[in-house]
């Protein structure tokens, strides 16, 4: 039955992308995002969601144009993913219940401070130091608050997506920090390769920018403090880069076995050819100085794709604009690609959209496929003073024509998380 | 019908109020009577919780610096993961750990309750709460606390302490995280995508910040401990949380046999589901899921039910189990360990593996509602019905 053209070099089902949707600070939908991204437009702006006067970082790539029933991370993350999923399913030409599994990368959530303040307002006064939670508990015993619970459950975003889109089985909600979006794609591909399903819905969303989130990253010295002008702060691979810009966004990909996509006459947008991962045990926030795990991750993705490094025509870098990531990522790519690295265009979408954290791996996978589909390489903006120790063709400041047949996309995160994807235009 | 890609359990790391490690739990599961479990009724009054036993962290987390980087939730996970690796005989095998896959079911870590209290108390006197928040968070938060809270940093710390670095994935979403973690590991091994995987989770109940979330729907039991199936709406919602760490080493049979590993049990089937629980829809799903048990008679079956204690849900689950698996011995383990949230389903598998391997006649955990076992079981069914959503069933057989 099964045709050879639908199997990869290891005899596994080839996995196609048939639908994509995206939201970033640049706008809603792939078309608007792509127009902005290829024109070198930044979505980074001064934060208006909460006061920032006394904070060292006052800019971000928040998404503030989606209407929400309540301003919390769960509602925001859900709304983003709902919108990108609608877009992806429409592009894939699928309607009605999806009837395949859902893999969702979502941010860890906690109660909003406004909820803590509201609980304090209806609680008895403090009896002793540090008793706020005892008072909150007493207040909830008096009057429970299911809405509060729903806004702090890690499972509530996938629950709603599963109901809205009719996915099958128990959805997976995952976090591998800044590699989450890539991990979600990996899980979807694995499920199809296992033969358990012929399609999977993969979404990654992050609407978790709050004062506390910003301050926590600030305390770890991870964020850029170059607040003025905001759009110039994110400068991956530049000499004076000083941290990432925290941002929001979401992306959805409809994954299908190539066989099933072709059988139903769907347009194949790209192929998820290979995936690699390797955890790092060096440090909680820092990567191994020799880049060993990142190198192993890229090599594993190439091997999984059945390709060697000469096949890669463009790299969508993790490129966070932190001093350490960009240096480590360059070293790792150099180790894998050697001298030929200088001839491969490498750009960082984060120069324009900031770091969309949980969503980044999927957002950047969508842009990677769009790069191949349109033959346009998005630039790395704010590249006026290159880091002399990083010798890359970053597609500086202005888009360029290019026709890569295969793209590598890297994602690295806190907690030793590393994941890389290889995507191609053609199945073989 | 043994097969090379059978998924077998070769390592168990378990910590509950019943004790630290496999032996303590084997002793409990072999005992004549379960008795009244460890319970803490004073510290979080009116909520009883099953506390952590005394743990010498340095047994599994030798570096003080590593211990200091974590709070108890991550420590308990890293400690339990270490126990599982030790038990599987893989702890000192650097190559096996470096190629080992890992899926962790995680919630979030501890908040700094003093800082939170300080902020809300100060805010009661001020109108500029958002400015106050910025000021206090900037000055009062410990920078490293963020890392002790991040969901994926339990896995991150397991990589650092135990050098498990093949891959690292963290699943979230309350009980469903634990179900999906084992389900995903199972299918990856079946399909040859992984040869050995560390899977599990941990949960710390002794935290006011975590008790708070669940009280949003008044899910907690209040007052004195009651056996699981004997709880009623008269004393809260029925759920008693427990501090739990539960990790398993899963391997393909071929991988396990090649290295001569001890096999506790075989995982025959596993599946999770979710959906509306109105009318009899929960019953319909549980009936379908228990259909994974490929048998006509259930006399040699023990069911480790992870029922949360939520009164209505637990009753509904038990009705399905008694009808569908008639003759099986049902044991609601959350009654003696407390409900372990993300760790609940892995905990059920750990108990089932120990019991099948030890050929134990598991004592009744709720003597008024659970029948004694005449003989050790050869098959175990593990269930978890999430306290708000998600359901999962696994079927294990003796090695």
C-alpha cells in the first residue's frame, strides 16, 4: 500500500506542514507578519501594560491588540493560540473537529498580582508576619472562586483548545523553556512517525509578560536595558548587544503525514525533515562553554533528517541578543559547519519580534518555512556594529532574495534545553 | 508473547509519607494492615496533608550548592529520580545517563510567601499598588528563586545532578501531565524512538501557595483524615494532598535484557483522555479506557486507583471499576499517600510495579470499602482521574 515516496531515509512517514498561523508584536496573521518581518520592521515598543518607571527594562514585544475577557496569562495565551490555530486550519483547508492529537507549548502560570490583591481585600487583616496565604485560604473557604482556579491551572489552555478545535485524546501541555515551540513540533512529528495518527495540531503560545516576569528575568541580568529607542534594543550578533527583549506571540502548525496530505489534495507548505535534542548539565541558566550539547543537537537534527551540513541553505538562529547565547550559538554552528558557515545566511527574527519565549521555536519554524516558500531571507536588523568575534552573514538590516532548499532552526533555553529542526521544501 | 520492544519498568524511585524508597513501600504493600497513614493536621489547619518523610537529601544530591539552588519541590523530584536511577543500576553508568531520555511531569515551584505577604499587606495601605509591586519585587525577590519556580527546572536539575542528558522534556497540566508523560515515553519506546527513558514527577503538598490554588473550588478535605472512599461532602471537597516523588526507569525489553536488568513489570497498555464530565460522559470514557485490560476475568487483577478523593468523582470512578473490572481488588492509593497531582499517575505505576514484582497481597487501604486479596495479583491496572480534568489508565503485568 504505502508508497516509497511517502517514507523518509529510515522508512518513517514523512511529515508535512499543511497549515500555519502566527501572531507576534508585528501583528496578526502570517501575511502581515511576513510583510513587516521582510521590511525590517521592529515590533518592540515601550511597555504600557503596567508601569515601568522604576524598572531597568521598560520595553517589550507584548501583543496588546487581541481582545480578552480578562487580563491574565491564561486568557492571553489561549486567545493567541486560538487565533493562530484558526488561521492554520483555514490554510490547511480543514474544518470541523480536528480528530488528531494536540501538542501545546504554554508558559507556566501563576496567580496574577491583581488576584492576590483582590483576595487580600476580602480577607481578614494580618495576625502575624507572612500569613497572607492563610488569610487567602480562609477567604476562599468563605467564597470559592472557580475562575481563579481556572486561571492558574496549567491544563486550562489546552483544555479549551481541545474543546474549540475537537482534537483527540489527552492534549500534551509542555514547557522546555525557550525551546518549547520546537519541542511541541518534535512531539507532533514523533506521533505521526509512530503511526499513531496521520495528523497532529501543534501550537505554541506565550502571553505571560507581566511585571513579575520582567523583573525575574531582569534580576538574572538576561534582558536588554537599552530602552531608548525600543526598536533598536534587540541586536543579535552585534558588539553592544546586552540581553534579550521579552516578547509575546503564538504559532500553530498543522502537521500531516505526507501521504495523508497528498491523498486529500492539501497544499504542502514544507517538510519537517529532522529534529534533534540534547540536554546540557553544565548550569541552570548557562550553556556548556564548549557548546557540546548545542553542537550535538544540531548534528542530531541533521542526522535525523538524513542530511549532512552541506544541505543547509539558511539558518534561522536562536539569536537572542544576549552576550552569551549569540557567542555560544556561533561557536556551535562553526563547529558543525566549519568554514562553510560564512557562506550560509543566518538571521535572527528576534531582532524584530524579540524573544517570544515559549512560542519562539514554533513562531520561528513558521518563518523558516515561509522563507523557503517565498524565496526571501528576512534580515537581522540593528546590525550596525558587528561583534568582530562572530563572523556570520546575518543578512544585515535588509532582506535578500535566496532560495534555500533546507533550513535549520535552533532553540536553546534555561535548564539545559536544546532543540533544532531541519525543514525542507521538498520531501526528498 | 514477549517482544523486544515491550516497555518494561526497571527502576523505581519513590518517596511518600510512607517512607523513602522501594523497600519502605514494599513493606507497606506486603503488610497485613494499612493502618492510619502519616498525616499532618496542624500546620495547614483545617487542611490535613500527607507530609514528606524525613529525607537525607545528600544521599541523592551530594553537593550542598545544588541543594541550595532548589526548593523542596525540585529537591524531591531530583531525589526521587536519583533513587530510580540507582534502583535501575544506571546511576553510575555515565553513557547510559548521557543517552537517556527524560520526561518530567511538573507544576510550578514554591513562591516566597514572606515576600508575597509583605507586598499584599503593604498594598492594603496604598493606592499605587502597581508601583509598589515593582519596587518590592525588584528589591525583595531572590534572583535564583525564579529558577526554583520554573517548571522545566526540575528536569534541568536532574540533568545537572544526575547527568541525564539524552533529552529533557517537561509536561505540565496537573494530573494529565503525569499521564501524558508515561504515555509518551511508552509510545516512544514501542516505536524504537527511545531505548531507555526516565519518567516521573514530584509534588509538595506542604505549601500554602499550592493549597490555595485547589481551594478555588473548595476541593480540600478538612478536619481529620478519613479513608479515601469514606469521605463525604460534610468535611470539605474530599481531596487530601500529599508530598510525593515518583520516578520510573522505562526500557525496551531488548535494552533491559541486554544489560541484565531486573524487570519489575511490563506496561501492556496506556491511554489518556479528557472531555466533558456531564451526565455519564466520564463513565463512558472510563469504560472505554478500562477496555485496555485485555481479559475476561479479573480475579488476579489489582487496581491502583489514583482517585483524588473528590467525593463525587471518586464515587463515579469506583462504580465504573467495580462494574467493568468485577472481581478485581481495588486500592485507592491516594488515601494513604495523599493526592500527588502531577506525580499521581507515575506514583500509581510505581506502586503497581513494586506490588507485582514483590507478589504482595496488598492490604486494604480503606477496610470498609476494599476487599482483602486472596492471592497476589499478576496484573495491575492504574487509574488517575484528574480533580478537574483528564483521565488515564495503564495496564501492567508481572514480568
